[in-house]
C-alpha cells in the first residue's frame, strides 16, 4: 500500500524506447558539417619508456592529413583527468600534494597505450594511415607491475613529488600513524581466542561499459569551446577544461550526449582534454575522435588491483575483538583520484562490523599499468572479498552460523558510519538477512551440503555490505535544480544530473511529479547542456537519486510554495490551509473554494493590464522553483547477498545456481529500476569473483584488452536471481530513499567466495577465482 | 593493436566456381577466400592484411547440406553453422557435430560462419573442427587442375596451415555414413558459456554390445592443430568400457597432448583435466552415467 501517486511505481524508463530502437544519439552518431577526425597515437612497444625522438614528417605527407601534433604542439600543462581536486577543500587538497601529473601527449610513457602524438585528418582512414608512418625511438625503462617493484630503492620516479612512487597514504594530520580506525588493535588481539589472517590479491577489473569512447569538440568563431561527451560529470569537466586552457567557464560548454554506461569509467575526463586541445589548435573545425573498443581498457580508469592483508581476532563466542588490515593498491601510471580508494577501502571495513578495535592502512603506488580510478563500489568489492571470507573462516572455526554472526555483529542505527562522525540513521540489515535466508532456504541447504559426497559439490554462501548515498562528508555534495512552471501548469525541471542508463532521469522525474502533485507526463526534464542547468558534481558515489532527488524535491517544494502563496492570495486563505489535488488548489474542508493551478500559472505568464485599473488582474511572474542543495547525511544502504553454486571437483568449474540479492533501499522510488541496479551490479560482482581480470606480459603489455579474452558473464552464465527489497524509510533520503547504484556489485563478490568455501572447504585468496586455481587448490588439499 | 579502419584490400566476388578458380590461380598467396568472414575480418582488425579477399558468398548452390543414409553427409562451402544446427539428420546421426555447432560462438556468428571455413582456418581451438576430426571424412578441393579429396586426417599441417594449395577452393565436406552402432559426443571447457574453447574433445565410437570396435578421438587446444588421440584410441578397441579401461584412457591422453599456457588457460590445467574430459565425452556418447 502506498499513498503516493508515482513514487513506488515501476514507471517505464524514459530513455528505453530510444535505446531499444537504436534512435538514441550517442557522441559517435553526431556528425557536424566539416568535421575533421583525430587519432591519438599510442605507444604499444613499451609500458615504460622515454621518447627519444619523434618524427612526424612522413605522417604529415599522407593525403588528407590536416595537422600532426607532437607533445609540445599542444598545451604541456599538467592536469589530472579525475575530479578529486575540485571535490575536496583546500586543506584536504594540501594533504594530497601535487596530483596533477598528466599531459595530453607525453614523452615519458608510463603505461602500455600512453598517448605520444596526435593526428587530425579529413577522414578517420587518413588519420589511421598517417599514424602508421610515425617514427619513434624509445629509451626503454624498467617496468614495474606492482607496488613492491615500483617502491624499491633506485626505481625510476614517476613524479618528483611522490618519493618511492608512493602516490598516497592516509595523511598523518587527519589519520594519526597513517591509520584509520579506533581502539588499540594490538591490545584487542590479546583477548582473542582465535585469529584468522591472510594475504589476498584483488584484480584489475574493467567496467567495459557498452559505449566506446567518442568525443567531439569545436572552438567556434565566437571563442566558445564546445565539447560533446558522455562523461558522467559534465559540470565537473567544465571547470577542469576551463582551467586547462585558461578560459573563463563562460567560454566552455559541455554537452552531455547519451551516456552508454559509466560505472566510474567516465568519472571526470578521458579524452576530453585531447579533443579540446585539438579543437583549440584548429579553430572553426569540429574535431571528432572515436577510440577503438580496445583502447578503453588502456585509457579510462579501471578498478584498483592490489595486495590486501587482513587479520581478525575473535573470542569463542564470536565477539570480534580486533581487526588489522592493509590495502596496497597498484595505481597505474598516473594519480587520478589516488587517495579515494586507498581511504574508502578501509571505510567499508570500519562501517560494517562492531570490532573492539580497528586499524587500517591504505597506500597507493604508481605502477606501469593503465590508470585506476572509480569503478562501481569504489574499494568496497575488494574489502568484501577479503573481510567476508575471513569472517566465514572464523565462523567455521567457531562453529557459528555465518548469518547469525552477521546479524549479531553488524553496525546498526546510532553506530558510527563508514566515515567517522556520521552515525547510521537507518538500517534494515536484520530483515534483509532474514528474508534473504528464507528466500534461498539457507538453513536447509547448509545442513544438506555439509553431508554431501561425490564429484559435484554444492555450496551456499552469504556476504553483507554497507555502502553510501553520496560522498559527504569526505567529498563535496551539491546539486542545483530549477523548476519552471509553464502557463498550463506543467513543469520543466532542469538539472545537470547524469543518467548513465541507471534510470536516474526517470526516478528524478517521479520525485518531481510526486512533490509537485502533478501527473508524471506533466513534468519534463531539461538536461544535457552544462550551460542550461546549475551545478551538479556528477554521477558517482551512488548519489544521483539521493542528492539529486533531494535537490529536485527542494526546488519543487519551492515552486509549490509559490503556487500555494498565490492561491492563498486569490482565495483569501492561509497557504497552510491549502491542498493540491489533480492540479486544483482548494481550502482544506471547503472543496468549493478552489483555483486551478493552470489559472495561477497562466496569470503569471500573461499578466494583462486591466484597462480600468491600469494594473494586472492576475499575479504576475512565471513561477520558478530553485534549490542549491547540500545533503546533511549519506544514508548508507545495507545489503546481503546469498549465492548458491556447484563446484566440479574434477575440473574446478563453477556453475552458478541461484542468487538472492537483499537490499535495504529505504524506499524504492521505482522498484524495477532498483531491481535493474541490483542485477546489473550482480553481473559485474560475479564477473569480478569468477572471470574478470586485465593481465600483463612481464614487460607490461596488456594481453587481453579485447572481449575475446576479457571475459564477462553473459546472460546464459547468470544464475536465477531473486531480489529481496526491504523498504524501511530513511529519515534523510527523498521519500525515505537510499542508494542502490553501486551496492549490487559488492556483496556478490564475498558471497560467491563463501559459497565456494562452503562447497569444497577451500578459500581462494586471489581474484578471479578460476577453475585453474580451484583445481590446483583441490589437488594440493588432496595431496596434503 | 586494433583499428577501426580495416587495412586496404581488393574485394573480389566471383559468381561461379570457375571464376573463383581463375581468381585463385591468378593471385595465389595474395588472395584469401572468405565464406562467412567471421574470423578473417576480425583478424584484419588486429593487423592481418591481404592484397585480395575473395568472397564466395555470391556463388550459388554451395550452401547445401545433404544427408543420405548410405553415402553420408555432404556439406557445401557456404553452409553455415546455423544450418548444421537446423539439420535433424546431423542431430540424429552425428551428435558430436551437432553439439559442437550448438555451442559455436553466438547466434549472430552461427548465422554467418561456415563449417568449411571453420575447418580451413585451422585453429587448434575450432569446436566444429574437433567434432569433424573425430567423425572422420574428407574435404573436396578443386582447382583449374582438377579435383582432389583430402582426408580430414591429412588436412591440418601446422598452426593455421592446411593441405589446401593457394590455387584451390574447398567446396565440400564429406562425412561417412553413420554406423548403425556408432556413437559420438562433443564436449568443451570455456571461461564463460559464449567463448573460445580452452579445451575441446570429440569422440566417435562404434560399439558391439559392450565392446568398442572402432574409436576416433579428437582433442583441441592441446597442440598447434586439432589433435587425434591415436594411441589412446588403441586402448579402447576391443575393450569393454569399464572403469579400468577408462582409467588407462585417462592416463594415456595426458601423454599424448602437448598444451601450452595462453590467454585462456594453462598447460598444467589442460593436462590435468584432459583425461576427465575425454572420459566424460565417452560416457556421454555411450550413455554411461
């Protein structure tokens, strides 16, 4: 039962018809008259090298080539393609040090596929042919593929400001002893009856969003630089491009095209600096670049791989007395948001369980790998893989049911959250666990599988997680929204929030319609052009529905207030005594004293003067609602995932049988969208657990930047999925809603590993968990 | 590295077999014949270049698949994997081939890729190649010099090289008539369901009651070409397929194969599962559970 008009309904996503019919216009589909085509020439000979000489003369002779560019032919200013620099205060920025370490084209190749030259030609083909004629001489440098190698004495420094190639560690001023946590972990371990401890490796996973990278830019005759891009963050890209090219923001326009998936790969910039620099060099010509799919693995950020060590102590009754952990991630060639995952990975440890004491260290080191940045979950899946396996190992030793242990020891309302100082205001994890366990038939299956014999062994596993809704207090949170009421009392809602396919424009429209009390079809959106809407930090941190929804709600309330004030004047009533229904405003209890919203809106737009009085008959002025919204909380959602699978002990193969995703949504604004997010996340979480990894030759060449060898689960690989969505409205979220964008990916990672543990009694500590690793472990166990 | 722009080549589209043979005769090693193109065009995206590509898709009457209980199966050069899959005769009489077609790539690729193309690309991982190898048969090659039939056992010479001369066109695959007591099966291991094989295996047995009288075993991804497991076959002939025989078979296959580490798996893993997989294919063919 719901008292709402559209909130809680699975309204059809507003972009779905255009996408299904192929009519959606992506950046690649845009062809402006006179477009020239760019090609970024990349280094595929080395993963670490200095460019000794670059000869572009033969390339320039290819018919159709307009101009060739060496690094010094474009701006050589340093920049950072990510957005951490504009999301934190000056104090915090100071603690990060110098984080602008990228150039548009480089003479110091730091990873396979780094860009060394550019070509602009009348056709893509001419640009391609010219690229083949470029002559480069390299001085190879030692290749570092992990933190141990890059931090050793005498290693080549990636940037002078970061000794030992340590890009980041938790900064002392904010984190004493460079650690995060509470209590004294060493003392805590003294009280432990059992200790579980292990070293893990979490892999370099790629978002592999459906749309490859295409960009267009035009520096026009009026001195306006326009860039068409499917970035997740148009309003953050705008000031970054303005800064890079010394332009006022009024001379930079970011037009967000349909975003064919982001998942973090489009957080900030990818090739926007390149295409804008080329456009600035050739004023008046639209320049377009279309990367091959294979370049996406090399140019847009991936998940951070790294070494994760964790140790936990427990009393016999299961009391978790202490946790000590360290995540050392391999940053890749450049900083990007190098501080973020090193910090949040520990945040997700601190947010989940009531450890007696916690000590976490997070460090980032440069490596000669393509860059890392945001990927759905932002450190949380790595933590889930490690933390949840060790919890299950302890539960096994202590003979405690893993579901019961989690119910007893997870953090709850009032406990300090994943970021210290923001206590949880809502938590439905107990109900999520209970309902999830029921849906998968947990107890019966655990008992049954404990008795099994034979070649094929079933297992059922659980993992829980907590995530966030928006990035406060760690990062800036801000969205601006305006609501304009047309003369017929329909509304145009303008904001810069991104819809990457997750359904946010649909759900934000529902929030607008619900708040205004208007039918859904009476609300349209104005989105896409950075100049048409106020600030929004961009789509990341599962924030769009939560923060954007808060902004939409506030702006709609502002418009509604203005509408009711005018109605009150016309009806000679107090605004507080008015109600709106079916766009009629009436005095509570006196339904005959009413005025149509359209009459007020029309009167505002058409305030004709009365010839007799010389004054307008109506209240003049078009109603414009406005909000500049900063949320006061981050309303973390909790989740529990149950996975059932079967391990073939003769081949190590895993067959996924069933999965239950339980999620503490607060309020499902659009249940189908929530389910879509959970299932999409599950596909990526299962992929991370079982198949997905970018891997390298010893000299740093990426070996599988193609769908031939970067394997993601397809529809036929997916298990049967049941979503359990628990609605327990949060006091801060719009209509009680919390996030779901990233959450669905997290717990499937730990739950899959724990299901394998349940099936064969082995924990695999390296991701992904392949049949090769399972069979090897089984053989070793058998031999022992 | 890949490119969005294919390298330049001249596309030739003969309308008859004589026209095609004349093209092949003229350009020899400088022309590559294409049927479905699903492999060659992908290779072009990753650096393979050719001066001429000759598509045979406009040549009529090469897309046949015909079955005669006495003569066996005949498959034309333009017959697609989807056609194999649609054939009741293949499903009934050549289960190994049908099973390999069923999991072959994706529906879109099955609609375009051809069986003969799969054989002629000579990939050690070709699923249908593995099945055909176990079933046995021959490829009909024609040139301006005439026609010859090459036994499937002699087709693959080395990695991606076949017995086909550059002036020859493969026009037909012939698979012998099914034995009344014949049984066959195909199995493979992959990273995800829609994938290239990391190991594939096909068996073709003739049984006299419990006894195996004839065996052809083939395995893929374990050598530079699809591999026939001749030594292991001998362990089956004249034997009842009981546990001890299957154990010997499993031990033997490990010795016969020579796999490598690559993007899809490791040599160690392939060796350790090869016996299990062969045993399971035999069990599947013979309905042993």
